[in-house]
C-alpha cells in the first residue's frame, strides 16, 4: 500500500511519517514551498535533509504564485493576522491529491493534531477542508486518529490501528517524548513556521497590498530589515545586520536608490519609489544616519547611489529622532 505524506519539516509531520513508515506502508513525501516559510532553504530546506536520511522518495512543490492569490482573497478568511490557513490547507491537499493520483497512491497522511492550530485544525475545519478537496475519508492524521472519524485506510486495514494516537491541543510534551523514543534529534523548523502568523510581518503585507504590486519580488523585500513608509509611493528598507545588508543589495533593482554611511559602520538601506525627490532623499539619509555608528547628534556623510551604478553622491544629515521614526515605521 502506498500513501502520500505531507511533510512540512515540523516535528509532527516527521513523527506521523515515522509511525506509518514503521507500520509497513510505502510513503512518498511532498514538501510544499510557499513565499512565507521561515525555514532555511539555502540547500532546499532543513526538511529535505531529514527526508534524505529516511530514504523516502519525495518531491518539492512550489505553490508560491498560487499562495499569493489566496493571501489577497482567501475564500475562508484569515486568522488573527494575514494567515489564510484554511485556504492554504485546501491548496496543499488539492496539489497532494493530484500527485496521489499520478503515482497511484491510496491516501494522504499529515502530522495535523486536533485542536493544535486555532484556525485550521478543529473538527469543523478539518471536515470542511476534506469536503472542499473531495478527500473525505482519505486523509489520515495518525497523531489524532482515535479522536476523529474512522478513515478508509483504517476501515480497510491499510494501517495498523494499534499504532494510531489520540493527541489533541497545543501541548508539545507527547511529541517531544515520541521524538526521544524514535531517537529523533535535531528535528527541523518548529511549529508555526509561517510568516503570515506574525503581527509585524502581517503589517508589512497589508502595507504592500495598499501601496505596491503584491508579487513575489516585493514579498521577498518584506523578509528583511526595518520598513518605513515615507509616502504612498516611497518606502525605505533598512538592514539590521550584515546578512540583511547583503540580502537587500541582492534584491535591489535599477529603479531603487541605495544609502549607506560613508565613514562609519552602519546599515545598507534601499529606497523603493524615490523618483528623484531631493527632500525625501535627505529624509532617507537621516534615517540611515540614525542607525549608523556615531554619537547620535552629529551629521554623518551618507552615500547615495542608484542600484547597479558605481557613481555615488554624498548627503550630510543628522540622525532622525526616535519620535519621528515611530510615525513612519511599518
């Protein structure tokens, strides 16, 4: 018997996979990539490292563009921030169903725990998601199966019922104990890896939707730095460390203007939508001055250049006050 396992890289999906794998079911893992995952994907994702260790076949599936569409207009609403959790799960299950049919698998396994997530993991929502994807009875949640309606894999004996559990709620203690029993160490990204559940990031998303095009390129800019809304057309992003400085420079394009202190250590800042406004340039420079090394009062020399150009100008500006910064911080 073959099954698809939705593998997020979190402990719950790792445990569910191990439980069913050890019961003799052949597994094919699917790892979805969204624009808002907090995992480190420099080498694909830490989740993939664990999949490779298990020897299970897997596929990484990008849902980036489709995800943007549901963030803009989620059919089933959002959580407390900008997270469209129900629509997100529906999208993933629809994609998994396509793969299930493609490889002739019989059901889908997830690490979902009843009541763990407030928006998408209560009984009503789980039932709704199955209805919307036409997968009723074919989604097995091993960690909570004994608390949920019996699925087709259970009825037909495709899985051993004695290995299924009755976990519920937000406590992590049982899962941590299971990880020890399975000898699972250094398990990957923790529960809650979606940036859209973060209030500060959600404010940036709302601001982007209001003022700029909501596309993948703009979303990448939201993931680093301090963000300041200067005008309807202009936003300044200020790096907080060397890694973010490099990240912002990599993302900047020819229409962006960059700023950095000339003689002291400090941030790289990227202005998007500046369009030659000299007064706004001075304000941008004063913000960069604020976050640069100095005594906090003196004017600093701040270099200014168009992204991709080598020619630089210099502005001498005093640091912006904290009160002024708070007014424009997103």
